[in-house]
């Protein structure tokens, strides 16, 4: 009797366990299905809807952000309903998986594909060996782009660093530090297309005799000179590029200033005081104490702006479209890949860009390995 | 010179140099800001700085030479100035008075102009109307003829930009925060390899991904959709986001988490209830960064949104005006300011977080 009772109890136990298992599996399968159905329905609505634009935008925002949250919640729910051992094993992948998958899909895998395409012809069919690279390093426009990009990197980064440092040092000694820094920093919020318009307006030219509405030409004619189309001034090639490079200096000085300003504030006061007591002039203090102290920051800022100017695209594309010998590597990449539709050649140019940043990548990885026991 | 007066001089030099730099950095933006409120004809006929007090020639009298019996073939004397026709044609100036001959030699007239202090102080919202509106707008030229000009419909582009930028900011933050938490507080196989991948991908130029991703998008029909844009911006911003958030989250005090574990909280609960609220400063820093980056982006939009005017974002619309009407400064200036207004508002209200984000790390591919 007792045995029988125990049996039924066990059977009942097994029964509930089986039932629980089935319902778990059912839930595990059905919840993601529902989630995907909701997300898919949202996608279809957004793609085909004729509703007013702002409604579509609001739905898009809720759907996009909510959808991602929902996915995490659903997958985590499934994993937490599993046996404990499996939860511990799988949960990290629920957390880290989407990020890793997206990084692989959007950056790592495309790098390999681009490399493969760079060895193929313009349609990505026939193998052509290194022909695209040979073209990339010998065509006149590409050589011109390399020269211009070198100017961008050299002048852009150097002057951004110098002016950023200058502002940081001056602001540090002024009572108007915060206000002044805000104004210098402001261009960082402006797009390159917007900055292009701003500077086009400064460079705009009217024929001689008509009032100049561009600031630079107004100054030039006011001083008795002739009005010029500055960046289209083909007599001074390649120096006309400087009129475009100024824009990046204008944008990036704020960035350099912020980092330098924070670094300068980290210099111990006693160090400066000791220098002053020893009779050092302000200039000596600047070069002998400040600069060595913030050397690490200078390198960081400099490399960041170098990478930034290496990939410069918008400003050239919007202002000159590469005319007047202002083409750079990234505009050549765009032109070859998406205008001329020569994927092989375009990919080779992209790989050249990648190779150029590899030293920085290695430096970053080395820093990372040194700084912590990960 | 005493030490204190020397110091005062130094302070003066520092402040003056700083003021000069601030002016140089501000004047370009100020120029388009002022111009965007000036009427089309004003922008084309005088520089925006004419809103400042300046001396300009104003016609005070008009003389018909034949009525005064002047002989246009010889030297004429008007208002105490002697000049020939050719000289007046070019403008004959004596002190603050100038004579200008308008029209031909036989039937022309002489304008007597005086130099006076003036300001061009007329402003209008018309440029913004035209740039923002999706409808056609009537423009009356100086000579009275009416021209129909199409509006640039930047309102719709503005909404598109919002629809692209907001999810493109929140989605990568959410995904990166989960990943950063896992890297910081969980142990799993592949942890180190994955994180090295994150660090390595920090500086990879996004150009490298454009052709392959475009091909996949063509296949999935994601081209020209906002969804495609969100995912692309998520992909390109994720490495930096993960890296920054990892630095912050791994620095949070260990005891807080351990006591939560002892209370039986799951990772998911700890993450949503504890880590996310504690990480708000880091999340905000990155959010501003990413928002400005996406809002100001041109290249990614150019490639993945394509040419459909319905979905164009605001930078593309502005670039279109630059391309098609590069000399219509009344539109360009207003349009540029429309694109800048939101980033500037974000920037000024949240500058503190933005600066913090910059300091935390600034290497983006």
C-alpha cells in the first residue's frame, strides 16, 4: 500500500516534471517565436506604411529600441529557466553574444571579404592578383590622393595639437576658462557638411568690383588684393588643400584642448612652483615641465587626429568633390567603389586605409596587454 | 616695472590672446547664423558684417545735369567738386561726399552721395520658411517679378534624422552595456579573445566594411531602410561603446555586486537594477558621442540610405542644396543652421558628459 502510494507519488512527480519540461520547451520555443513575430510585424509596418512621417518615426523608435530590449529579455528568460548548470554556462553568451555577432558581421567578416574582393576584378569575378594594388600605387589620381592625405595628416594633426595646447594653456590662466573653452569646443558639435557650408561662405568669391560677401575675400580686397576662389586656386596646387585642412583644425582643436586641459590640471602644483623658484621663465616651464609631463596625452591626441584625417571624406566630397587636385584616399575609395562601381579597385584602396592604421592597432593592443591582468 | 604690474600685464596678454582665439573660432559660425536671418537680396549685396555699424554711401540728392546747364563733355563742377564725365562714372570722391554718374552721357543724372554711419539691421524668417517647408514658395525679386521656388522640405529630413539617430544611439548602448557587464563580471570561454577583438576593431576604418555590407543589404533588401541604418551605426559604434562601458563597469565596487549575489539576485536582475543605474554617467557620455556622430554622419547615410528623397537625412539634404544651389546663400545658411540646432542644443545642455566621454577614450574607426 505504502509502496503503491510511493509509486504514484513518484509517477505524479515524473508527470509534473515531464509536464514542466514540456511547458518549458514550449515556452522556450513559443516566446521567441512571438517575439520575432512582433518584431517582424513592426518591420513590415514600417516598410510599407503610408502613415504620417512622424508617426512612422515614433513607431520606428519604440519598435527598434523595444525590440532589442525584448530580445535580451526573452533569451535571458529562456536561459534562466534551464537547469542551473546550463544557466551559468549559457548566460554569458546571452549577454555578450549579440555584441560579438554584430562586431563580427559589421567589421571583422567584411574585412576578410574586402581583402578577397581586392584581389578580384571590377565585378568581383575573375582573380587578378595584385593588379588593383599596383593601380592604387601608380595611378595619377591615387598618387595625388596620397600626397593630399599626407598633407591632411601632417598639417591637420600638427596644427590641431598646437592650437589645442595653446588654448588649453591660455585658458588655464584665465578667469574665463569655461566660457572660452565652450566657444572653442563648439565646432565639434557641427557636421562636416555643415562645416563645409560655413567655410564655403567664408571663401565665397564675387567678381572684382562687386562687394565681396565672403569674409576672406572682403579682407583680401580691403587690403588691396584681388578676390580669389581660395580652394580652387589652381596656381598654388597642392597648397590650396590647406584651405580645406583649416576646417579640420577648426573642428579638432576643441577635442585636443579638452584632453590637454585635463592633463595640464594633473600636473602637481609643486612641480611648477619649484621651477619658478629656480628662476625658470614661463616659456622654460612650458617646454621643460609641462610638455614632458603631458607627453602621453600629446601622443594620444596626435594619433587620434591622424586616424581621423586619414579617413577624411565628407569635407572634401561636399566642398570640392575632389576637383582642383583635392582628392584624398577616402574620396577615391568612394568614387571607385560606388560611382565607378569598380569593387576590386575600391576594395584595394580600403585595404590600403586599413594597413595605414595597423600600427595604431598594434600599439593599442600592446597598451591593453600591459595595463591589466585581463 | 614692479612684479605686480608685470603680473597684471601678463594676465592682460593671456586674456587678450584667448579672446582673439575665441573670436577666430566663433566668427565662421556667427557669419552663417547672422546671414540665415538676412533677406535673400541683402545677403547677395553686402557682407553679413554690415549688421555692424559701418560707413556707407547714401544718396542725398539727384541732379539732372542738363537742368543745371552742365556740359558733359568737359569738366563739370557740382557741390564744389570738379570732375569729368569719366571720373564721375567711376565715382568721384572728395572727403565724405561722392558724385556718381548714373546712365549715359547725354541723358544720365548725377547722384550726390554722402558717407554716413549705418547698420543693415533688417532680419527675416523667410529663409527658414523656405528651407523647412515642403511647399513651393513665391519670391518677389527686386524688380517686382515673382519667382516660384520649391521649398527644401528639411522638416521631413529632420524627422528622418531623428528616426535614424535615436535608435542608432540607444541600441548600441544597450548591446554594449550587456557585453561590457559580461566582460567585467562573468567568466566564460573566449572572453579574452572577444575582448581583444573589440580593442583591435576600435580603429578599423569603416570604409573597409562598406562594400560587403552593401551587398548583404541588397540581398536582404535592407537598403534604404532605417533598420539597415540603425544596425550599421550599431556595428560601427559598438567597439568603442563596449570598450568605454567596460572601462567604467569593471571599475564599479566589487562589494556592491557580491552582496547582491548573496541575496540571490540573478545576473540579469543585477544588470538591470544595479549596474545600469550606476553607469548612467558613462552611458550618457557615450550616448552624446554616438548621437552627435550619427546625426552628423554623411558617408554611411549616403551609402545605405541611397537617393530616395523620402528617407534622406538632414546632412544629405544639406549636401544636396550645396550641390544644386551652391550660391543661394540664404538657403545654405538657414539650412546649415537647421542641421546644427539640435547638436548644439545637446552639446550645450550636456557638455559635462560630452567632455567626460572625450576624456574616457577617443579612438573610433
